[in-house]
C-alpha cells in the first residue's frame, strides 16, 4: 500500500500532465494517468540524473518511447527541477513552446531522444545501452567512469512495431544487462482494445529473445513498493536486458478508464469526475507544497551524485592522461589534430567506390577510436568492416564492429541512440535500395541533425543481375527531399575520400555516402571539391589550351560522371565546347553563395543536361526549362551491368547524341 504522501505525489504528476492536455485541448491523457506510478517509482528511487546539468555524462538515460504521452515526461522534468517552467507546461503543444506534442531532442532540456513514431524510442534505447557498454569497456580502469542504466517506457503500440522486435532481438543477443524497459501494458491502443490485433504473450516473446521479464499485475500497478522491487530486480540481472510488464489502466481514475476513449483526447467533461475519483481538489496546474518540496529534493540529489563522479573522474584522469584526452575529445565531438588519410591516384584509384570507402574507413579507424558501427549482415559487400578493431559481442564490448544482422530499421534507430549518447561517432551500412527499411529512423536523424554516417552501396541499376528488387531508382530523390540530410554520391575514389573528410566533421549530419558496386575509373588528380557540393571537372579549351566559354554543361553524379567526361570528349570532336560538372551533393551545392553557384552553372549557358541513373525529379532546378534531365523514371531489370547500361542508354555515345540534339534545339 502506498503512503498518502506517495499518492499525493503521483497525482501531482498525473494532473500536471492532464491539465496541460486539457488546456491545449489536444494530447494524450490516458498514458500519464495510467503510468504515473511506475514513472514515479523510477524517477524518485532509481534514476540517476542532475537537472542542473542535463548533459552529465554518467547520468542514467530515460527514453519515453511512447512519446504520445509526452505530458508525463514534461511533468516529471518540471517537478524535479529541469529548466522547464510551469508556463512551458501551460503552453503545451503551442507554437514556439518547449513542450511539443512529442518529445524532441535539443528542444526540451532532459529529453534524451526524439520519440513519437512508435518503436523508435525503444530501438534508440538499445543504441544508448550499446554505447554505454562499449564506452565502459574502453574507458573503465581501476576507477569506473562509465556506469549507468538506460531505461525506457514503452506501450503496446511500441511493441507491435517491427522495429521494436528487431531491436529487442538484437539487445537479447548482445546481453545488454543495463537496459530496462518498463512496459505500460494497458492492453489498449488508439482505436480499440488490443485484443482485436495483439494477443501474443509478450513476456514469452521477450524471454525467447533472451530477456529477463518481470510481471507487475493490475493490483500492483500503482503500488510504489511493488514497482520499486521490480526495478531493483531488473537492475540486479546484469547479464540480460529486462522487460517489466506493468498491467496498468489507461486513463486511471477517469470515468472512461480502461478504454481507448482516454488514449488520444483531452478528458473534457470527465475532468472533474477524474479529480474527484483521485481526491484531487487542487486548481489546474496547482502543485501541493509537500509534493513540490519532495520533487525538488529528488532533483537536488543529482548534484552530489555528479560531484562524486567528478572526483572519481579526476583520479581516473590523473592516472590515464592519454585515455582521458581521447575521452574528452570524443565526448566534445572534436576531431584529432590530424588523421592518416589515404592517397588515391591513377595506380590505385580505379576501384568501385565501395572499395574506396572501405580503404578510407580502415585508414583512419585506429586514429579515430570513436568511429563504431556495422552493417545489416553485409560487411563483405559494403566493405565497412573495421579490420583489427574487434567485434562488439557479449564479453567483448570493446569491439567496434557491431553485427546488426538483417535488421536495417533497428540498426539505424540504434545508431541514432549511439550518436545521441555522446562520445561516439556511429556509422551503419546496407544496400541503397534497403533505405526503405530504415527510412523512419533516418528521418528522425535528419530531424535532429544527428552526427552520424549512413553508408549505402550498390547504388544504381548497374549493380546488375540482382535485378529491380535491389536496384534503387527513387532513393536519391527521396533522400534529397528529406531536410537536413547531407547527400554524398562520389564519382571516384578521390571524391570518396573527400566525402568522408566532410562526413566526420563536428556538427555535421546525418551524412549519407552512396557508393557503387562496380569499378569506376579514376578521374585524375585534382581538387575534388566535394564539400562545396559541385565543382568543374572538365572545362573546354582551344587547341592551344586557352579556356573557352562552354556552350553546353553536362552535370552528373557518382558512377555517371565518367560517362559525362567521355561524352564531352565525343562532343568536342564534333566541335562543341562542353563543361563537365561533378555534383556529388545537391544539399551542399545549394548551401553555397550565389557567386559560387553561378560560377559553376552560369545563367547564360542554357544548354544543360544532367546524367544520373535514377529518378529525374528535381533536376529541373539545375538544368532549367530548356535542359534535359537524363535518368530513369522506371524500374530496372535483371542483367549484367554493361547490358543494362546499353539498354537504357547510359553509354558515352548515346549521351553525346542526346546532348547534341539538345544543342541543336536550344
């Protein structure tokens, strides 16, 4: 049985949340009413945090995967002393407020990751736990400086989503013992009770994944002592992640408690009845003095915890000066003063860009220890394995190669969590066409401008015989339409090198490096100005070598750039003056000043043609109304790459013929 003081404090959380929803006339009151007791037990008895410093490195992480219940998190943040005012809660879901409808990282102090799309927070939490395990293995010595838990609160909807299943399977295999998920098992989703769609035994499923599971029945769902014991039991098992299934009542205390009607609508006419049922006589947004003082004291516990950690860190730093310098540099997102970048030339540069990417990654890996990641069971194909850096596995968490298995969505979402944890620079890799499987996580990475790197190989129809199921057509257009994504499609080994130099920069990302399966020619020693998005690769000259104004510009990306170069030579033989522009990044080119952009694409050269083996949508802004966007607006076919190139006209001769036709009609 709870004490009266416990019930008062739990109700303070509940009503601060539902009052915010009511004032906004928008939101989800059911979860805060039902889950407040478990959140109270966690935040007041177990969670290590310091509201005065939300970025304290060794804090526990809390992820509200069921992000529609954001008002619950905002209530906890305000009550425990984060920089989130009562006025912020009164502005819930309003324009410009710090309390948006779903929690947003970088927007609200104390929010660790952006959640809302169900399952994403769960998978982010797996990434946070991976980061903690790896950093602990790397940095802990006689003193322990990395030792914290990752907690998540997830609902039925989270556990229905496939990304959560992928992530849970991965976490069980990896034996992430410091990952604890509180499952708000209220058996209700937005449209109905879950018995119309979701009748599996969730605990048995998670046990099959390798998790410890603990049940808290409906009679104990609001019992702080029972919840406290469950969390303590979860923390005691250091060899398995834990799912604590708490059979809560959605909309607890409301006349419509236990039904979907309390999920996504303000309490409205039921507000007063709910206040009466829970013995809450206080005005909206009023916090009883005893509850306010208690939560303030809970928040104040963080300062001495952090001070003790600071003392331990000082001793550790004195004993491990070089390691401390590495830790602080990576924590702060600062690159080493120099990195051993490889050099490419005519002798070693005629390779598939995926091979060049692997060369670059392995050249810098030892000097950039924060670079960690892996692929969706495709290391031999994506060339992203870090040689000699070990595998991240149970018992060897110091390894830097994470084997995600065939789980693209969980891979990307976990990578987001690794990046947001701090201290690491993650990458993830798969075939470009399988971007479809991970797009929701990439979108959230873009929304938050997370510094991480996505490597996509097999980037066009020219991958060949695997056919249209594997040949990406629309993916580049989708990436370019997504705000904040840095698109990088390099044309040869030298551009791959420059793409990686850009992608690892602080405060950059997410960066997407799109690479070829097939071998590409080396395009010559030059300043490959990838960081500016586009540059002049070839410019016309007179027979004596004097520059001459172009009458045609060929613009290409990736594996089609060398076709543009060859076509330009054919056109020169016909008396045309052709400029070839390599444009590895639309995003970076669009960010340049007007003088640079006009220097690359002069307004008075109206004959322009883009060449890209993908969807042509969007190219009109570069080729203009009189230009030609030459690409593929249909799916590919199964055949050798050379046969596909001939079939679809991606040959120097055909490109030259199309361009000549353009010149004849401009």
